[in-house]
């Protein structure tokens, strides 16, 4: 197929188009409802809390309720390795990228570039595009993110040593608990006590781990699926409402924030594509197209809320952090459909299986 044929097939694929339009339209709906006054000024934070404490943990846990095989295990481990390696790479290269900036400004730009809103912004889009497989890889990828965000990110912005409260935040977060619990069940399901279940469409019984609640406790799994489905629409409404609550004009004149937004939303995901293509072609750390797409979406996200909060809390150029957060969010909303199309075109080349 020629490039134009691949592009045409991508932009006419209703699964891709509907996932992109759902994201954009619901964000715009949240923006409109906030501007109109239907949503008050607290709605963004309220919806965010629901998403982060209920919907995303359910989504992350449910993603692991599937059979394990050699391919998925290999992919999961490769994504985990890359999810740690990429943050080390970004820590190293972010300093020369922002070398002309000094002091607090440089520290803030580096931390905001390294850490995006992978959980709140990225996972709902991954789920809409790639389904449970994408969410599984996204949850595994986020393990490295959590480790570095609450260690390196905190130390760099605070100037202090690692505190016990941050370690508690890292491991007692509902999403982290759900991820590790789901990962444990997924990895060790063959070694856990087994229960015989009778499939609805097959004769005879099959044996599954007792913690595979999608098979053994459907009465519990079903309400969790409903909660998981709330993650995407509520997150997108919250993003729209948040954008509707800030002044774009003031941020738009900040050239530094525009530079940061370009590096964060364009440069970082492009770097991932280049490096993962090399690692896959050389068979050093091969990933499939779902893993690649998941990683690109996760890395093309805007400023992480926690990273921006660090800048504000420790007075590390709080104005820059606020402007950068706004502009990177707008840029990410515009660029996300572009990245999805680019990944789909790359997938059509056959480089990634």
C-alpha cells in the first residue's frame, strides 16, 4: 500500500475516528458547560477525584482480568523495561535541552517535560483506542512513571531528601494498589488456587485462578466494569471544564511555555517512536503496535498535575508551571489525533507486529 492509501484507510477507520471524535467532542462539551455556567468552578477537581480514586483503579484492575500467554508476558515485560528506561533517558537529555535556562526555571521545565499526565489524560485515551490490552500495557508502563515522579520529581523540585509521606503516596495510591494487585493476579494466575467454571457457550468446565473475578465473581466484576467505563468520559469532561476555567490569553504570550509544549507533546513522543523503532528492528527490545501506540499516547500527554503542584508548592516558577500546563493541554488535545494516525500508519508498514 502507498502512503496515501494507508492514510486514507486510517482516517476512514471508524474505530479510530470515533475514538478521536469522542475525546475531542466530550472535552469541548466540558469546556462549553463550564463557560455556560452549568459546571461550577469546583467541577474539574470533583470529577478528577472520582476518576482517580474510583474509575481509573477499576479500569487498571479490570485490564489484568485476561489470560496470560508468552507474547503478552513478553510485551508486558518489554513495556516495563522501557517504562523505566525512558525516564532515565529523559532525565539525562532534558538538561542539555533546557541548558539556556537557569535555576528554578530550568528545574521546572525539566520536571514538567519528563512527567506527563499519563494516568488522568493518557490511560482513558489508550482505553478508547486499544481497549483492555492497551490499558494493561499502559498500567505496566506507569510503574516506572510512579517511581520517578515521587522520587526524582519530588527531590528535584523540593531540594529535599525523599520523605516517607511521598513513599506512602507512591504505594498507597488507589491506582497503584489496583495495578499491582491486577499485575500479581495476571502474572501468577496459573499458580493460584483454581476454581472450575462453566463457560456459557462451551461444553464442560475450565479451571481459572480464584482471583479471576471476571470468571469466578461476575457479580463483583460487572459493577467494576461500569465504574471503569466512567474513566474516559469523566476525565474528558474534567479536562474541558478545567480549560474553560482559565485565561488562555495570558498564557499565550509566554514563549517559553510554547517551547515547552512543543517539546513535551511533539518532541518526547517522537523520541519514543525513533528509539522504539530502532530497538524493535534490532530485536533488542521489540514491542508490538499496540505497545507502541500506548507508549506514544502516554508520552504525548500534557503536564502532570503532580509535577505542576510541586512547582507551585515549592515556589519553583509557579507562573511558568501554570502557563505550561494550560498550553500543553491545548496542544495535546490538538496533537493526540495526529499521533494516533501516525502510529496507525507506522503499524501498516509491518515494522511492528
